[in-house]
């Protein structure tokens, strides 16, 4: 079963942010991939 947590976001931030200052905006691809995982989870729960 696929992971449905925010690991995609965590991994991107770990590679692209030094944890100082404001975090960078997430690229559209990361947002889209994360949203798709949550849509899949919603579908599984409501189907």
C-alpha cells in the first residue's frame, strides 16, 4: 500500500531548504503529487 503521509513534501524540503528563514514555496509538481495521493485516499475511503 502506498504511503499517504506528507513524505513527498518532507523529502523536497530536506533537499531544498536549510531550515533558516521562511521555507520556500513548493513547486507545483510537489503540490500536485501530494494532492493526488490524498485524492486517492479519499476515493478509497468513500468508495
